[in-house]
C-alpha cells in the first residue's frame, strides 16, 4: 500500500521522522481504512503508532 511506503521512506535509520505531517496523514489514512473494514482495535493501533 502506498501509505506504508511513504511512512517507510520518510523515517530515517535512526528513527527520526523526516516528514512528520506526511507520516501522520498516512497513519490516519491507514487507521481510517481499517476502521471502515470494521476492526476498531487495529484502526486505533494503526493511527497511534510511535
């Protein structure tokens, strides 16, 4: 999924967020998609990672 690629590409090897807004938007999008599929627990986990 594109959002996972964006997250992976914008985190430095030391864990620093290179584009915090872009990463946040992708995490929220992933959480929204999973929530629409009915898995609220996974949705919250997707949106609130690190």
